[in-house]
């Protein structure tokens, strides 16, 4: 029973990690909580469903959704956030802008696709396997490993490629990187693209896991993934992964032992506690506020 | 082009100065108009909308103190609204106590919660604070959803008694609710006005404009921030209590993140750091979905667009950013004016 819950928790946790990475990447570079991320995730799931219903097959549908969702990420940055950066607006303006964008995307999804919950085909269905006497669904194994591979790919991009180097440079000091010849705006745009792509994959995996899609599906996972990112130390990639797993496991256990209705509260309690006790998260470095 | 802009701005300032000069006439005229409104309109449907505009004006002013004046972005203001509504509803349904006693209790409970939420501001600012308030509101909503013994869970509380004043039951039909909300609105506006003009209000503005400079000037910023949260929560609780007795049914779904964002949109649209902006913001955003019924489903898209466009083109809001009076320097001081 405990092991089973642990596996369920890890499955949902790794998906939170995948969403959390999107928050973490953007926060690391812009010091901005991208509130639109949850609705971008819902957008990704809807686009996959759209292409699946047009009989594209799952893999082409997912690829198309990744590209379109990535493009949506770029559009968000280019249309709304870049002008604010150019103007040198207050950070809170950008935060409120992303809330506005989240409203626009979520409600456009509602208008275009309908506000009801739609069924989504099961992605991987090869029965279940028994590992150490515990039944594990093949869906869960697939989700876990796909997410893990994606997280590894993201880490490789950030640590071993040229654009990754530029991203880390901008994260440390945008002005200095600009003087070193890095096109900061392009780095930010690329970050939004990566965030969109990972959100689309996470959205598709979750929809396949629960077999349903709805325009409001991004709100709760978005907030929980954000809690995960904060827990691990926002801006730090492996922190987001650990945070996601912790949130996923603890909410699954809370649902089992305290009752399903407390499931959603756990992430927020964790979030508030972390912010009060250790605002920089588990792995975060202590920031020095310059005057 | 530049000249034209300058001229229009001067003209605008001139208009405001004129309005200021005739304040003695404009304000009483508005009062009389507001008092006579039910007899002029004679429609329960419109009165209901106007009552909601008043409720949201109170909510806007209460959040305006926290976000507009003190500069602490709160994404969980619906929590205080909910706490006020639930407290008043639970007390009056279970013990049959009059609205005029339960409302202050509800506001006080909300204020206490505001104090609790204000505490993290000791450590947090900006984005982190915004997220904490959001988490707080979600936790509050989940408590209302799950604490079924007291709050009746997802079914909500129904048959909340109407307020009675001197033996008369106040309803929308006999305009009692309208005059009640008008009284609450007047009370809130006056108190907010005096707060903003006081030392407390100046301290809040200083914190908003530059926290470090405020500390250097000896402003006790944590103290003032917490008091701002307490006062803001108090009036949101009051609005919530009124709402519960107006609609006579509340459930956790009334007080979601959407409500918090609606209140925030009112503050931003009206103009952060203004009081009259809150009336304008509430008037526009509450009447808007009623006026444009045919775009009902685009309502939230519009809210989103308002947030995005305002931040992009006019972050200070419709009525914000008018510095009408120059700072009075001590006598004999020479200042170079450009």
C-alpha cells in the first residue's frame, strides 16, 4: 500500500517537476513568476488532443503540439513581456501581465474547445508489471522515464551547449552578458520556447495519465509546480525536480491518510512554510540585496 | 506632437484644479444624486448591479490600501472577503444575531486573518509575497470547503437572514440594502480618506515608492505594512458580511482566485494610490459584463486584456498618477524649478 502510493506520488511528482522546470528557467533569467505557465500547459494538452482527433497519431501530434506551444511561449514573450522590459517597468507589472495572459489563454481555450472536460486517449497501455510484488502500470513507468529523459536533455542543453552557456550567463548578470555580445532578448525568447515545449509534454502526459482534458486543468498543477520550484530553490533545475517529487509524494500520502479533499491544500502549506522558513528553498543560494 | 501632449496634460490639470475648487458643490451634489438614485431608476435589476458596484468599491478601496498605497501586491484578497462572509453568515444563521452585530465581528475576524497574513511581509516582498497571499487564499478556500461541520462544505450556507433595522427587514425591493451599502461605502471612503491623508498614509506611500529610503528615514516599515493588511482585511471582511446578507447564500465557489483577480483589476484599472479610481474601476468592471451580455463568454478574456494593456500602456491606472499639489517647501527656501 505504502509502496504503491509512493509510486503514484513519484509519477505525478515527476510531471510537476517537468512543469516546475518551466517556472524555474524563466525565473532564473527574468526573476519573474510566469503565471501564464499553467495555461500554456493546458494549451499544450488541447493542441495534442486536437491533432490526435485529426488522426495524426500520438507521436506526430505531440511533436506538433510541442512546436505550437513553444511558439505560444515565444509569442507571450515577444508581444507582452519584451515591451515591458524595454520600458523598464516595475517587476510587479510583468507579474500582473502574465496573470492577464493566463486569463486570456485559458478563456480562449474555453471558447474554442468548450469548457467541459473532454476525454483523452490513454497514451501507453501495455498492462501493468509487478515489481517487488507491487503492481505498477506501464503508463506510470513510461511517464516517469519520459520525464526523466526530458529533464536530462534540458540539463544537457543548459550545461553543455552554447545557448545554455548564454542562458547561464544572462541568469548571473544580464547586463554583463549583453556587453559580452550575448543577445539577451534571444536568450529570453529561447527560454520561453523551452518552457512552452516542456509544458506541452507535461500537459500531454498528464492528460494521458488521467485521460481527460479541460481548459482549467492548468491552474492547480501550475500552482503546485510553482510550489515545487520554490521548495527546491527557484531558478535551480535539480531543485525543481526534487521539489516536484516531494510535492507529488506528499500530496498523494495526504490524499490517502487525511482524505482526498486535503490533497490540494498540501502543496500550498508546503509553499507557505518554505517561504516563511527558508525563502530561498532547499538548494537556493542566499541572495544579497543590493542597495 | 510633443507640444500637443503637453498642452492636453495642462488642460487636464486645469480641469482637475477646477474640480477641486468646486469640491464643495460637486460632492454634495453627488451625495444627493446617490440618495435619490432608487427613485430615479426604479428598477430592481439595476439597483442590484449598483449595490454590487458599491460592494466592489469597498473591496477595491480595501485592496487599494494594501496594493495601491503600500505597494504590497496581494493575489488573495478574496480570502478576507470570504472570511467576512462566512463569519457573519455562520453567526447569524446559528445564533440569530442581527447583521449590525455580526458584521463588525466578521470584519474583526478578517482583520485578525489580515494580521496573520501580514506577518510574512516581515520577510517577503514583491513576487514571493504575491505568491504567499495566493497560497493563503487557496488554503482558506479549502478550509471552507472541507470543514463541513461548520461551513456545510461545498453545499454552502443558505437562508442567511436579511438585516433588520428598527424592525424593518431590509431588502433590495424596499431599497434598504441600497442605503445600507451606501452607508458602509461612505464609512469606508471617509476612513480611507483620513488614513491616506494621515501620517500612516504618507508612510505607506513612502514604503511603496522606495522601501530602502523609507527605512533610512526612520519609517517602521514592517509595522505599517502589517497595519495596512489589517485595515484592508477589515473592510474586505465588512464587504463580505454585507454580501452574505444580500445574496443570502454563500459557497466556497464565490470566493475563488477569479474574485481576487477581479478586485485587483479594479485597483489597477482605477489607478493604484487613488480612492476615486476604485469607484471608477468597480463601476466599469461590474457593469461591463451586464452591459455587454452578448460578449458574456469573453468576459474573462477582457479582464485579462485589461490587465495586460494597462500594464503596458498605463501602469498607473485611469485616474492614477496625478500629482495635483506641489510639495510645500519651508519659507525662504529657493528651489530651481525646471
